[in-house]
C-alpha cells in the first residue's frame, strides 16, 4: 500500500495539464480538501475557452476521496 496524500489545488492542475508523472500516484490513496475542489471548480468556470473547461472536467475524480474519509 502506498502513501495517504492530501493533494492541493496546484497538484490537481498539474495532473490535468499532464505536467506531473500521473503513474507516480498510482499506489497512493489520494484525498482532496473541499476548498481545493472549490478552487478547481472556479477555475473550470473561468476557463478562457469551452475546450479548456471540458478538458479540466476530465480529471478523474474517481481517483480521489474526500479528506478525512
């Protein structure tokens, strides 16, 4: 079993953009704080093009569990 990590918004953005090695987190149990979800969702709403908003929505939220669960 891997690590238990709480990811910040910057990691979510890097994950979306593909600027981090996504496989590096495969063995880990990932969580995100509610405030990080809110920040990320605001970024989707403020995206400069519909395509960027759609791409941001594709981040696999099934990989993440609520922090504290």
